[in-house]
C-alpha cells in the first residue's frame, strides 16, 4: 500500500505552484502519491500540473469543470486516494523535504491515527514571521476526552498533519463544498474518532502569508461563510452523537465562529461595514445562545473582544463606534486596569487548578513567561502564596521580540527550575530557548492546563 496520499487543491496559484510541487516530488519519503486537483483555475496552473505529471509518475491530475472551493477539491482527492495516510497541502505553501518521512515513521512507530508537527509562518520572500504549534506537544499520545475538548476549541487546519485514511472512509468524513472556512467543521470532527496521535517537534510545514489568499480578500462576501461553517459543525456534532458529550465546547465554537469572528471580519475586511450582518449575528446569538456569557470558555476571550461583543449586543452601531475608537477609549479607561479586570476573572474561575499547580512547585524558583497583563493578573490571584517568583515580560515590540526574549532569558535561566507559560502561542518561543541553552527547566503550558485539556504528573 502507498504510505501517504498528498492532496493538493489548486486555484489561481501559478505564482506559487512550482515551489510547492518541488517540495513534494523531492520528499525523502518516496512511496507517496501526489493528487493535484485543478479547481477550475483560470490561470496557468493546468500547464504546470501537466509539466510535473510528465516527469513524475507519482503525480495524478484531476480537472474540475466548476469551482468547488478548497473543500470540494479536497473531497475529490480523498475519493481518489489509496494511501495508508492522508495529508493536505495548500498549493501556495511548501514542505521541508523530510516532513512526510518524519511524520509517517513517527505515526507508524506509535500506531497513531494522526501525526502533526510545528509550522513556519513565512512571507512570500521566505522571511520567517514566527513558528507556531498546530496543537501543543502535550496533546501527543492517547487522545483523551479532555484533549479532544481542547482540539475543538483550537484552530484545526488540515495541513501539517497525517491522518489515517481508513478513519475518514469508515466515518464518511468530507469537507463542505463551495465555502471558505471549510476546515472548521471537518478537522476537529475527524479527530474525535481517533485514539492516538504523534508529535514531531520540528517546524516542517511552511505556511505562506500573502494578500492574494481568499482569506485576505477585501469586501468578499465569502467571508460570511464563517456563519455557515459554524452551523455545519453544530449540525454534524448533533447528527453524529457528539453534541451532548462536548456541548460546552461545541456551543463556544459556534459563538466564536458565528459571532466573535464574524463581527471582527466585518471591521477587518470590509470598506463599508455590513451593518445588516452585524444585526443578524446579534439576533442569531440572542435566539440560540442567550446566556452565552455563562459558557465557561467565554473568559478565554480577551477583554477587548468581550467589550466588542457587549457593544454589539446593545446595538451594532455601538460596536462600530467602539472599533473606531477603542485605542483612545482603552487609554482613557486605563488599559492596564481594564485588562487586569478581565484576565483576573479567568484566573479566579480556575483558581483551584492554579493553586494545585503552584503547590507542586512551592519549593522551586518559578518564572512566569507571557504578556504583562496576564502575568500580573495571575500573580494578583495568588499573591498570598509563598512560591518564589522571578517575573519578566516579553518585549512588546514585535520586531525585537525574539532577541528580547533571548536577552531576558540569558539573565535568569540559571536560577529557574520551572516556567509557567501563560500564553499557548508563546510556548514554542520559550521552549526553543530552553532547549538551546540545555537548561533543565520544566515548562508548564498554563492556559491549556487551567482549561483542563492537559495534565501534568
């Protein structure tokens, strides 16, 4: 049996396609098939596909007569695939040449249904923006119900992973067609059927950021697909019997995608803000999730996100006013005080788990790694504890963030035994510094622990 089927949907990417295909045909894992699906692309992508298919017999090409979007194109690839594992690659991205070999061998060695890696977030010229975890390292191993709760609440992209194909076939898992945001109703659902996953702690996938992406187009009505995507996920969870088991997570998924994300999209991607859409999202939430602020995951939203939703709850015009003036308003209110208030609510609601973790390290010197407001809120919630802390903030300037971290870390690394990482998104940064320094420091992925997704011995 072919080891891995690589599924590549293609639409208007002739500028990037050669780079993508080169990274596939040169993979060190040779026993693969590469399925290229031309999604009625109007550019020169078809010529490039034929060129590569002529020189590599592992490539097969599918040509669609109508544009089915990413989901529909991937579905055609799934139907054709014969590999033991599936992987999905966006045609404007590319892979490290060892990616498929490393993921496949790790999956086989651990009998895993899924294997995942870290990814590079890069610009068109290859400039590194940052490295990002698809899922935290602690999700490796047996996929418990708590880990699956976390997967529902995190962004779940199809790329950068291998999936056991037999599960997709047996459970009839397919992407919704004709919409963007098609990943959301599909990838978390597929993982709910899986029992074991493996993690390769290397950045092996290159996600390319560029303005031509469908996700970045201005004034496109396709951005409103996030509403349909949320409802599809809700319907699938109910139809497949998962809803009651993961009710809070599913509801928060819908609240986030249908409401928070869409309100933000209206401001970010439209020159003329679609006030009717803001009104419709408000009415949908009012009718279906009237008490949405009581969802335990509501407090994981930032303070500004919560204020924005409250403004829209009152009237969409208030949300527009808030969005236009939020910087000045937050400065007037005292951003630090306002932010602390919201973050302290989060920590207070999870204080029993926080105290439990602190008690384990009472006799150890502990550092707190993360944004100043989150760190300060955490300390204020536990200020009567006697844990010995070394406090430091990451540099706020994005350009200087990595070098700033290195300077700060070098100053205190020899005194630390434990570091609490308050933001999952910064976990990879400090982990790289710890490994490079060869220090024996235990890292705690604090937010995922407080949410109950992961446990520590």
